[in-house]
């Protein structure tokens, strides 16, 4: 897909993986709308790339519908959706004090990471099917899973469940939307330098980076954006989850 002039939506686009993806799309001439709950960072990120910001809760039906409608009014029907919004609060199934994992926390993680992904994906696709194809496709959806979907660690029950769900959605969604000429791909990043990682001491960052076989460092969000660009430009990439992890296989802890 040629990116120049198309409309694109990036959820979680205020920072991290989503922020770099929004920057990459804008640098390639796309008209970008950022969805995020962080209004200050979202508006700042959109202003930096000449894009548009909408405060959207991806897990809320009406919020996503309104956000997509506003993005369309601003830039036209979006041809690209990149889902990066997500949370990763740690909690063990049974805590050290013997209490069980809070069910509300588990629900919240699933609601944002998995339900939120499906919510934006389905509403984006429903608006896109009415548009004329560009060449042999109408548009592309790129979701974000995690290596935790396959190598879930201690304390990641909710997060790993949600990301395994995103990975499991990929092929089904690609086949479901094939008749509409919409591709669906998923990226499963390893350990990346996200805002959460930046808050860790340098020694902790170095230790995590050394766990990656090669290159032995934390991933750069720009490298995630590079893969998004490759997916968008290659029409045969469809229905697959790609690990972007430097060959790491996560240990239990």
C-alpha cells in the first residue's frame, strides 16, 4: 500500500510503539489520527507530526465509534489501523499473602488489550468496506500482541491471556475480512524501550537488554514502526503474527 496521502489511525499513539508508528506514517505522507486516553501527550504528539488527536477509550463502544467518525471527518476514510493501546499491570494468580488475583484487574486488562483491539478493528473495517479498493486492497490492520502470548512469565496471567487472544484473532480476522480486501497482521514485540521501561534504573534496563540473544539490547520503538511499514507495503503479508524480539524466549521470571 502506498502511504502518501492515505488516512491512518493509531491507537495508543501518544507515546512508545504507537508514537513511533504515528511518526513513521506521517513521515511517509499519511494523514494520521492518534487515539489515546492521555490527552496532553496525545495532543502534543499529533501536533508534532501534523496529525489529529482524539481522546478515545478503545474498550468503550461509543468512544471508538465517535473517534472513527471524527477521524473520517478530518482525513477521510482511514485505510490503515495500527492497534498499540494496551496495559500490563503485573499480578500473580495467588499473591504472597494468599489472596487470589483480583478479577476486576483481570477483566480490565482483557477489556483494554483484547476487547479494545477487536472493538477498533471491527468498527474500522465496517467503515472501510464501503470505500473503493486501492489497487488490490482496501486497507490494512496491524494489531499488537507480545511475546508474552507465547512465553508468559510469572505475574503476567492477565497480560499473557489478552495478548494470546490478539494472536489468536489474527488469522480468523484476516480470513473473515479477505472478502473485503482488508489484510490483518499482528506484531508480537519482545522487550522494547517503552515509557514503562524508561522508568526503570539503567542497570535494570541493561540487564533486560542482555537477555536478548542478538542484538543484546532493548528494542527501539522505531524498529517496531519499521516492521509496520514493511507490512503495509507488502501485500502478501496477511493473517500472520510476527515475533519482533531478537530471538528472545522469555524465562519464567
